[in-house]
C-alpha cells in the first residue's frame, strides 16, 4: 500500500471489475508501490512499437526512476490505474495534474491533467483502453479535474480513436509532429451513449460466450447413471449439442477415456483443445480447485450448479464472494451458483446444459428465472399445454441464475436486446440488484421487443442467496417505475405465460377496442365484463348461437377483423354436442384461415373444456417465424408484430409430447398461419390482451419520449455554491426554512413565507407584515399537515380573529413552545397536492406526486417517475393518480392550473438531477388554483453525493 508520505489513503472505491469487448473480465484498480515488479513484467511484454508510441522514442526498459514515478501516487494530482487479469497487468493509464504551460501543478485551481495509456499488444482490441479511460475520467472528476490533454503520435491511430470515439467535447491541434487532444470530462449525451453501447456489446458478448459455446466440459459427472453432473451430461448429449462435449471426473480410473460415448478426463487441464464453458457440479468445497483448473485452461465461463453458497448462511455467503473473485481473476463470468442451468435451442447450438430432461422446442421466447423451481414450472408450461394454457410456445434461450452472484437479469437483457432469435422476453425475478440500471435496460429492450416480468418476494426480504442493495421504495413504487420503462408487470407465473403466449406471435393491438364473438351468450358477457374491468372498450358481444358452424365462425371473425372500429377480437367457444375432434379441427382451421386473411389484429380464443380445439389451434404452428414474416416492427403503427425477423425455421405441435429426449420433428405451418393462443377463462385472456394494449400504447408513446425543458431563470451555479457551503457544515442535514427557500428559489420554485409566531403579539406583527387574510398553523411534528386535527386556522381577516384563533390553538393543544405556530398569507383556493423527490440507494432519483391528505397517506394514491422527468412524463404523472379528476373539473368544479403544476415538477426534477447532493425534497401542500400554484410548505435534505452512479464508468456489481 501507499507510504505515510502520500496525501490520501488508498481509494478502495476505485477498484472495479469490468467486462471487456470480447466478454472477458478484468479488474481495474489503483497502482501502488507494491506493484513495481508487476509493472516491470508488464512493460517487458509490450512490443517495441507500443513503447515507442508511449514515449515517442525507443524505450526498451523502465529505469528505477521510472518505476518509482509510475508506482508512487498521491491519488489526487498523480493517479495511475491498471487493468489486471489475475496478478498480471494488461493495461495501464495515469494522469498528472498540470497548470499553465503544461507544467506539473497541485491544488484545485489547476483543473487540467495530462493522460497517457499503455496496453499490452496481446490485449489490444479488447476495449481495455476504453474501459481505463472511463475510469480514469471518473477519478479525475472526483478530484476536481475538468479536462484531459493527451499528446499522441499521428501513427498511433488506435489511441487517437480511443479518445475521439469516447464522445467527449474535444479539440485537436497538430504541432511539432505530435497530435494534441484536449477534451472536457463532463459527461455528454454522446459520451453516455457511447458508454452504454460499449457496455451493451461487452455484456451481451459475455452472455453469448455462456450460451453459445463451441466446447463444453461437465465437471463432476458420476461414473454411474444418475446424479446431477451425469444428468446434465446426458441432457447435453441427448439434446443434440452441436459442439464438442467432455466429461470430467477426478475419480475416473486411469486409462478410462469415455463415459457413455463422451470423451472423459480426470481434469479439465487434460483436455487437448479449448473449452469455452464448464458446467460445475461438484461439492462446494471442491469448487475452488475446479475454478483454478478452468482458469489455467483458459475456460471462458462457468455455470455452477453446486449449492451450499449464500443460500446456506454467512459461511456460504463468504464462499460465494470468494467464488466470484476467483472466477473474475481469470477473466471468467459465472451463472449461479445454485443454478438450474442454461438452454439454447438454436439449431446452430442446441445446448441443454440444465437439469431439464427434455430439450424445449425451438421458438422465439427468452426465459430468465432466478428460482430453479419456478424455472422448472415455466419450462413445463411452455413446453406442453399445461395448466389450461393453450397455444403455441417455444424457447430461444433459458437462463436460471440461481444465486445471481455474477451474471444477472441485466446481463441477459443486454444479450436479448440484440438476439435476433428472441422476440419476447419473460423474466421471473425475486430481487433486482440494480433497479436503476434495470429500468434503463428495460426501457431500451421494451422499445424493440416485449419484456414481461413477474416479481416474487414482493412483500418481504428476497432469497438469502441474493446479495442486493436495499431499496427504501415500496413494491408499488418499484412496479410503477418498471411500467414507466415499458415493462409488462404481471403478478403470477400464470399471467407471465398468458402474456407471453399472446405477445410471442400475435400482432400488437392498435388500441383498446375489442370485438367479441362466439357461440355462447353467457361466455360472451363474461368476456365483455372482463374487458370493462381491465379498462378496455368492448363492443357488445355477437352471439352466433350454439348452432354456429365452423363456416359461421370464419365469416364472423373475418367481418370483425375487417371492421375499422375494432383493434382486437376475442372468440368464445363452447363444445358442440357430438362433433368430437373433427368439429374441433374444422373450427380451428376456420379461425386460423380467417386470421390469416387479416393478419394485422390480434385474435384470442376463450374455450371451455375444448381440449381438441386447443390442440387443433396449436397444431402445425409454433413461435418460430413464419415465411414472409415482417421484419423490424414500427412502434408508431397499429397492428405491427412485436418483434423479430424473417426466419425459415418452424416448430412442432405444442400439444404433442416429446418422444423421449429432444424435440418432435417440426411440422410445416400452413401458409400465412399464425399461432392463436387459447385460454380456459375469459379473465385470463382479457388480462393478457389488456397488457398487450397498454404495451402497444407505451411503444407508440416511446417514439416521442418528450424532452427535459430548459428554464432561463435557473441559477445552477448559484445553487451549487449554496449546496457546497451548506454541506461544509456537516455530512448530511435538513435545511432551515430560509436555506430551503433560497435553494428552491434558485430553480424558480418560490415558497410562501411563513413567519414564526411564538406569542400573540408576534403573530399580529407577522400578519401586518404579510397582509391579511392570513392562516395560523401549528408546525409541531404531530400536527404538521394535519388540518383534520384542528391545528390550522384559515381566512383570518383581521387581528381580532387572529388573536382569538391563537388563544384557541394554545388552549386545545398546549403552549406555543409545543405548537411552534407560524403565520402565513392566505393562498388562492384550489386543490392541495404534494410533490416529493427522493434519492433511493438502489433505484436512483424518483419524483412522486399525489393529492395531499388522505388520498396519498391513507390510500397510497401516488404516481412516480424516474428523474430526469420529461415534459411528457410530467403530463402523464399528473394524470396517473386515481384522484386526478379532482384536478380537471370533477362534478362541476373549476379545473385547476395543471400546466403550472407540471412546470413545478419539472423544476424540482431539474434541481435533483443537477445536484445529486439533494437527496430529498418535499413540497407540501402545493395548492393548485384555477390560475397559478402556491407552495405553502417545503423541506430539503442534503448529503454528500455517491462516489459513483449509473452515469459513472462501467462496472460489474461488487462481490458484496
């Protein structure tokens, strides 16, 4: 570590694991005096050309003075970072603070630094320099440096590209044969976009390496059939894996070369050839030895089936941390531990590295589950027509994350976003380790393909195996934020499957208008009522009577689909006596052919005890794309497909059982046929349809997300100076009334003055200052904002009324010292509302709105949006609460000034977004009158900002 002469302690929070461009991992950390030998070894492995580019001259070796300079840092004016894999450096970066004329400088008045990189030739092209630049820039900003300067030889095009591609505002000059680059370190929209794009490519590639390996070793395969490892080996082999498969068991007898026809070895190190993925199924105490062997053999990733980790208690949690640290030190990522496995049905891969005995049918649904048991249930329901759900299913990929120690739902979302084989993403989550990042990724994914999520453990702590940062937000708030990001939130795994079936291949509805037709009047009415309950706009059901033939259904469905007044059609059907399977097949064909003639609207079937119809509807269809499938959905148009690309692959009869291991031979679908999902209950079908309608509307709205307005009267610098001065007094504080008003005023939020009234005479003097009429309020904590308790007196027109009210309050509630009375000028009459902003440690900055009083406190009628809020967000926020009609002229009352209210929320959003030190703002009450608003109460809390946030450099979650 650093010597006592250094100016700062070792900054451990700068340490971070990162995913590189090729999906491997590295650790970025500060360089210390203990790294002298590593630095020399690193430099010896760099080519002469790279050394020349770094020092502008031949520089074969580092002198002792160089080593001292490059390893001794004060972590303020001189900082060096290294990217390491294991104990070896693969890249370094350093900055030196400079002043006028480019000379070394110290102190905050010098806000520029010179930066230089060096990356081992063997690791160039992996994105090492880009990752180092992100991290050294974040360090520099933390230390008060605002600009970097770099001098680069013109021939060093790779390094010039690293700087120019970063997205920072920069200028370039050329002098004395050297290119000089100068760029500001303040993140820009472009630099963040570049950072997020690199993050997406790297994390997607890291998951792809796990899901599409060329060679797999199963470590822990028993010599006899049965057992976890042997079962997985059998499942991979019998599933038709297209790559190379190896069995590994340290107890194999000398000379045994095969295990059931699979090449067998005692150690992964004995395998002659690369291994991309190791599936680990050995006791937890043996896993470290296995991981070390995999690292020595350059295995790219691990799926750890073994249990006995964080789910087993504190000792297991520490074992889990050590596992992740060990794997990352070798550049590997982990799915698990305690995982059920992974599946990839792509014909080019066909990997069933899981405990599921049957390979699911290939399809377009991606499935992620944090619970092995729930994963089994979902695989079962999607593999065959179970639980009453009918229609065609099929998987592209399946990931069971187990304890989610490393690879998480965020990583899988990154993969699905660009995976052309996945049209719909289904996720079962019991915890969200980084909700802020999840909502960012979900918003981007949902703009391209549906994302359906069900959350377990909603009303208590998550599973013991999941190490996550605690959130202070209630589940309802988190759910609202997910819906804002386009996530289709459902409550049960049944609803997850129901929605997935509809979204997998049916087009998105263009609106909420629903046509209902069928041969049962009662079932039609149930469907009609269900539509109303879900907020849809159903047409009166069309009763075809029980005598309706398949031709009648065809004609009625064709008319409904051609009718411009409907956006979706629900067909209800009950069995016809005596027709049997022939009648079911005829009806199914009639519905399919009618839907094929008008393929722009979704069709759903509600059936009652029609197993034959369910099979017929799903026969010869799948979630695989059909010939002529539309590529590239248009989110702004109605009736578009939910995602995907043209692909000639087809699936199999969903109702058929797999014959042994693997998948039945696919049956070509009829020309133009689309899978029609069928449901055993009207409520389930309509709920799935309502979710699709809401998602379709979100897609159309997302095409124009709005903008964050600029206000000329905002004094951002003045607010920053005020905050800095206030925080200098302590680590965190709730501002005084005067400081609160001053800070809010810098952002155009003006709070009505409230003058203290410790005595009746002081109250009278305050009223004369403010002007009558006034209000007298008790501000004691138990009476604040509680007009129902009588702690407020309004419309006091003169001093006599004021003194009388003062006497009443003190008589009822106690002395002025207990009541803390204040006098405030009366505001125009209107609707009392509350606006809040809070920084949640996991979710980030959240803006909330509701009506003041019982509506928000008792009923929880609050709406929420992530900050920064756009103008469209503010408009929808006001209209999202159940009591919103009170703002818009309910029962003849005057509509209030909602545009002024929206502007207020936008200004609060800007304040919190511009200044992360503002961790809480409460405006209550905010009286919204027919013309204008009045902020009658406000509080602000400050705290030092976090060292890193979601806009900081890319990092993997820490090993908690």
